[in-house]
C-alpha cells in the first residue's frame, strides 16, 4: 500500500487530555513518537509547537462530542486536519487504549484511509451555532404558548376554540386584560378586538367565562413573562443572523426562489451545508450526508430495508418543513409529485422524498448560481 502522507499524526481527544502519535520517515525507517498533552489552552499551543518541531503536515482526529472543537480551532490554520467519523475508524477489538487509538488513527491517515468529515469555515460555523440556538428558543416559545393553552382549558376558558391564534393582535390584548383583572368586561372586549374578530364578539365573550383561579392566573403570568423574554431574544438573534448572512446574500436570494423556502429556512440551509458545493462530490453524497437519501441493505442478492440513514437532523428537519410548505403550493410539479407519492406510500415517505429532490436542486442551484427553474443569475 502506497504511503500518502509521510509526516502525519493521529490525535485521540478526550475531555481532560489528548494523546498524540506522530509518524514520519520512509517505509523502511518509520519514526514514531507519542506524547500526552492536557486540554488547557496553553498546552494546546505547546502541542502546536511540538507538531511544528517535527514538521508534521497532516493531522487526523475523531469527532468526539465537542472536545475536538478547541483543538481544531487552534490547529486549523497550521495543518491539514482530517476530522473522522469515530464509527468508521474503530480499532481492532481488544486493543482499546488511548495510545493504541492515537497510533491507529495515525496509521490510517498515513495511507489515506480516513474519509474527511465536512467542517465548514469559521463564519459558517458561527451562523450554524446561531440558527441551532434559535431553533431551541423557538421550541421553548411554542412550549410556553402551549402551557398557557393548557391552563386556559383547565379553567374552561375556551378562547382557543374561537380564535385560531390567541397570540395574535386581538388575542394578546384579551390575554393582557385577563391577566390584569382576572376577568374581562363586555366593554373591554370591544376595545381589544380588531378586523374580523369584531364579528365574533358574542362567541369570544362566552368563551372568556370560566373558573380562573388566582393560582392559574399566576401560572399564566409567569409563562407570559417567559414568552416576552424569549421573543426579545429571538428578535436579537434574527438581527445577528441577518448580519452574518450579508456576505451570502446572493445565495439567500437564490434559495428563496424555491416555493416553501423562507429567509429562516435559507439561513439554516446555508449554515448546515455552506455555499461551496465542492465539499460534496455529488448531490447524492450531500443527500446521504443530510439523511434524506434511501439506504442500501442488500444481502444474497436480496434488497432489504431502504430506510434512510442517520444524517444531519437540522438540515433534514428544515428541508421537510420546506417540503410540507411546498406541497401546499399550486401549479408546482414537486407539489403534484408529493401528493402522488403520498397516495401510494404515505405522507411521511413522500415528505422525505420531496426533501431529497429539493436538496439535489439546491446543490445544483448553488453550484451554478441559478434560481429555481430560472435563467442564470448575473
């Protein structure tokens, strides 16, 4: 087997320490040196100096939790780093030690037997952190709104059955009055209603009559404070995301030409896959990485399960949401395909199939700088 990298090192990264095995020299005279470093920042810079002294050019390490990130951040500008999927570089059973793991990684790297994991550049990584955190906060916001719904139902206030969104303009004013007084007078209801809600005045008045106690009012007020706080955080987050998206405005505009893709979805797509499609050899490889491609399981000439493999859950959920929105669009070939598949295979499988097609389309759009079903963008 040919040697691909003559000066390389394998890193076994842990929470407290990092074991490094450096290999250099020709096949008939390989030199090996093993050293252990602490994970403190000053020791990571000492590791950098140690590797430079031995003229190491290529490194490889497992993507262990988040422990690899500080090591990668310090070393990425000085070496060619291969971040490996831990499942694909397992050592021989019965030889599991930190030193043997580092040596095994170094040997695999030396012969080019480790496939690189996708690590986007620093600006994309920052955008990725923000979009993922925003998703968590939106989930918490929805949970608090559902909690208020639950308390209102327990007190037999049926406002949610009359108003589709009790957190709209009219609903928020009604809830504010309810939290201030514990009840709402008929004259106050008129002042709170806007637009089409005025036609539902009688129903709203009847739905607000319930058995709301002081304990339930306290719970609603606490959830309301949390909702206001989360909304302010999400607003600040959106401003920061917009700032980070400025260098990628062309790509955002291209993605928003796809029916069902809004600005928030475009931000998630760019944060997860970047804008340089050269990282993925083919659109099928990208779809497999995202977890929206059918799996391969064949034995003895029989094809078994084709369920999708595990991939990036963030891009997968964003694509499935966009696919569901696209299915509601009229005069769209992908929408017609969704309902055709849903009739035969069910909505869940149809959703993943359309998400797969959308991701392949996104790959081509970003590679060619073309909008959705349109001419080239100048």
